[in-house]
């Protein structure tokens, strides 16, 4: 009698639990941002720091407070479905460069069109000051905003919602959590600042100096663009979102705030045109990443049979390696064989970054006895395999 194997799957769980985890990811980011900024300012005063070190210290505190907590939360969940998307350390640079390149290229095209239309008037560039600003700003942007926000939101919050609801609801759900973070962080920063004796910015839905209506709109479009980068094909997808995040901050701080930040280059743009250009290049970036995902999913779709849950060069190589030794096609389906896919958490998961290894498991077919290969069946590439004989053939 054939025995049945259990699928290696996880129960989705109730909806409230998925939303609770997503909100927990947002809360981790809000607490880290508010606490890191307030404590960072207190340490800057105590150490009498100035200039770039005074910017770098609070940024490092935010990442130090947020990232380890999220890694512990995700690895502490047994059988967690979606990986955070950090990938392997070797693939992180490639993913970061992909996000940086796509966003910068789209911004260049849109801003170039705005310049041709007369919307943008540029100042004279100072190449040395510009390169120095971009390098320094990139490190601060990664530590203060891009790395902790992407890990907590497009990593932990998105994966928690995606496990339960799929992509249709997880994208706007994660963006909604993203909108709540700035407001909650101002409350946290005010409380911690009062405790350590430093000044804090006013509490509110938008940071000081930002339009209370335009800011949430821009943040929503930005959040959806980051989701598009996070879900685009390629290794280390979360690093693609981090690269997109850094590129957005760098472009905006040079183009729209370059004079105030001494960036070495700046542009004069009216507020209306600035909003159109910002939303325009974000939409173009999201379109590129979404188009890449659609093309990749269409190319991965098999001619028949179920779609595999995990894809990538290593999995395809493993499937090619297994093809000569496992039945395939109509015979395996008709005989009751079923495909068992490993959980997505086994590939390029946070375990790589936590020292646990990637745990890459190729998809295999688990067959019942009825579907097992017949004795004497031909098997390519296997030493000592039996030779198929036709009826009436004598054995020599």
C-alpha cells in the first residue's frame, strides 16, 4: 500500500496575526528612528561632535536598533514563509547596484525632459563637491533610512502580509504601515528627547517643513515603487529596494535641496513642477521593475503542470540535474506523483546573514509506489543502470 508524504507547507494563520506582524515591523522602525535620532543628538553633544560625524552617529544608531530586532523576529518564526530578501552577501552588491542604476536612469530621463521643457534651471556644477556629497550622503542614507526601513517594512512587514494575503493586498498594506512610521517616530523621539534632555522636532503626520497633503501622497507613491523594486526578479531583491531608496534620496537632495545642503550642484524648480517630476520618475522606476517582473514570470511559466514556487539559476540548475533520474511529463502526473516545493524561506533567507546558511533545497518529485520507475527502466547518465530489453531479446 502506497504511503503518502506530507507537504512541506505552512498554515497561513489568521489575518489579524499577519497584520499584527506587519504593524510590529513598522513599530520597530518607528521606535528605532525616534530613539536613534534623540539618543544620537545627546551623544553628539556629549562627545562634542560636529560636521559629518554628527550626522553619521544617529544614522548608525537607527540601523543598530532596527535591523537586529527584525532579523531575530524573522528567524524566530518556525516555518516562516517568505524570506526577507537580503540574499547572500555576495549578491547584495549586485542587487544594490541594480536598484541604484534603474532609479538613477529613470530620474535622469524625467529630469532631462523637464529641463528641455524649461521647468528646470541648473546651477553650475562643482564636481569635487558633488562627488564628496554623494559619497557621504549615501552612507548616511543607508544607515538612517534605506537599510532599516527596507528591512523592517519591505522585508519583515511585506513578507508577513505576503505569507497570508498574497501580493494584491500586501503591497498597499505595507505602504499603509510605511505612512504611519514618520508620525509614530516623532512621538517616540519627543519622549526620548525629553528623557535625555535634548530638543525634539514637533509631532505630526509629516516632518517639519513638509506639506501635510503632498507629503503622504509622495510617500505612498514612493512606498509602492519600493515594493516594485522589492518584488522584481533577481538575487537579493531587498537590496534592490535599498538601492532604489538611496538613489531617490540622493537625487532629491541634489536636485531640490542642493543649494541648502552644499551638494555642489542644484536646480531651480517651481513646487508644482518639482512634484510632477518626482512623481514622474518614481512612476517610471516602478514601471521598469514591474515590467521586468512580468516578463520574468511569463518566461518562467512552464508549458504544462503547476508553476514552481521557487525560481532562480540555482534551482533551474538543480532541476536540470534531477531531470535524467526522475520521471517527468504525463507519466508522473498520471501515476499519482505530486510535486513538493520547499518553503521560500529555504532560499537566500535571512539565515545566510545570521550565519545559518542558505539552506537551498531544489524542488523534487515525491512519488508513490505506483509511480516508481519500473525495474530495468533506462536511466541516462547513471552508472550501472539496467538496460531496457524488448520482449524476445536474449541476454548475452
